[in-house]
C-alpha cells in the first residue's frame, strides 16, 4: 500500500491508541489533548516556538497580505497578513519516515 493512498488518522483513533498505551481513560486523554492544543495555540499566538525532541518544532509563520478579487463585482479586497502554524520535523523523525518509505 502506498503511503499516499492511506487514510489520515482521525482524532478518535489517536485518543483510542493513547488511552490504551497510557492506560488512561478516554476523557483523560481528551482533556490532555485539549490542554495541549490550548497551550500550543497561545504560545504560537505569542510568536513562540514549541520544540519536541524527536518530533520537531511548531513555529508561528507569517503569511503576507494578499489582494483578492470578488468575481461577482470585480472589486479588489486586501486580505491582511496573519499568523499560521508551521511544523518542522526533527531529523530523527524524517529519518524514520524514510526507512518506512524504503520498506514499501
């Protein structure tokens, strides 16, 4: 099976696997993930970097302002710049993924 034809793992499956692996209740895993997402969002909103050894870094990237055209009336609009989340994988994660690719 090609890695590009696989279905993405949904949050329910991640919660199920973490619950089983950690021997936590489902609601405990959900609470932990909700806290992780909240903390990560606040840190990225403050333009901070979050780094996980072996996984990678989450950083706040800035998208430039854009000009958009409304096709109905032809008017131009400016879309202001915004922060976006950027993930940079750690070298060990990239290496692990490459080994998986070589086995398919």
